[in-house]
C-alpha cells in the first residue's frame, strides 16, 4: 500500500513537506505517457524509501540551495 511506502520514505526524509515536494518533482520528471500517474508516484515513493537514493537527492537539493543568490 502507498501509506506503507510513505512511512518507509519518512524514515529517510524527516520533513513530510519536503518529501511531498521531492515526490511531485520526481513524478513530473519520470512520468511517461504510457504509464498511469499513480504507478509512477508509487515507484518514486519507493525510491525515496531507499536510503541511498534519498541521501543523494537531499545532497543535490542542498547544492542547489547553496548556489542560489541571497535575497
């Protein structure tokens, strides 16, 4: 079930709002017109449940935030 995958992903990414944002961005990136969006979301949440993948995405996000100009 999706709720089980979300709980597994929340172990790696503590902030549920960040998890939601990362899943939405990844879903748009990996969506294929031949697949249902629900299936893509389930796959992406499963990826974030994997600790190595989640840490890699968080490092990429941190690098992007450090390169943004201060406002």
